[in-house]
């Protein structure tokens, strides 16, 4: 069952990554607009079906990714039940948080596009600022839990021998892949503005599930 969960986790990371591409692959010439710079000018050029499809990808991908974390937790449990319990809680909260974050980011451009049909940018900015203010605290709290808790649990498990995998596999996590994405974007923003930076956190989820598979088949 753990192997099945790990494979489903890999599939979930890929599906969520597709959702990210539908949402964030904006093309050249995009500009950040609005009070908090959370509006993308190219939203107006993007078809609304992409954002709807992105929500569906999040609906499927986030729970499947959570199963990958459950697989890791089950394998750690015999050696350290407390660490496994923390990882399972993080998987549950992360699944909820991941879908919440992804859905919010997908709904923003739909609202913006609808309001901008009347060319009222100030109204669109004001509405999105109000939305952002309402969800800001849970957004960042859930993001931190989603990114850091599973990664920390896996690193502890590998260094303490709770997972029988090479030590270098501690690098196979969403934090490392996200940092790589940021570096690529900083090195050449024109080339890496959209790809691969936008999907790097989901690449990290996939890699964590690969660690689970390696430990099972090891």
C-alpha cells in the first residue's frame, strides 16, 4: 500500500504542476500591477478555461500528493512514531492548504478579467486587495506548513536512519527545488520567468515521493 501511495503522490505532484502551468504560464511582456503587485497584466490575454482547469488539477493533485507524504510517514512510524505523526498531520493540513492556496491563486485572475470587461482597473485592484487582506494570514501559515514541515520531517528521518536511502536524498524536497527555481529566475528572468520556476515546489513533492519509492524498493 505504501508503494501505491508513493506512486499516487508522484502523479499528484505532476498533476498539480500542470495546474501551475495553466495558471502561471503567462508568456512574454507580463507586468506586475496593482497596489500589492499581485495582478498580472497578461491575465487579460489568457483564456478563462485555464484557470478553471487549474482548480480541477489542484483538486486532484493536492490530495494525491498528500498520499505520498502519508507513505513516507508510514515508513518512518516503526522507527519514530512521533515524527511520523507530525508528518501525517502535515500531510492532512498540507493537502487542505495546498488546495486552498491553489484555488485562491486561480480565482484571482477570473475576478480580474470579469471586472476589467468594464475597464475599471481601480475597482479590480480594490477587490483583489480586499481578498488578499482577508486570506493573507492563513495563506502564508498554510504555505509554511506545506513547505517546511514535511521537508524537515524527511531530513530528520534520513539523517537518523529512519529511512534507508542515501543521505544526499535530503536535497530532494520542495524547499531546495523552489530555491533552484528562484536562482534560475534571478540568473535569466527572460528565459525562466515562467518555466521552470513556477512548478518547482511540485517538482519537490514528486522527488519526496521518489524517496519513498526508493526506501520501499531499496
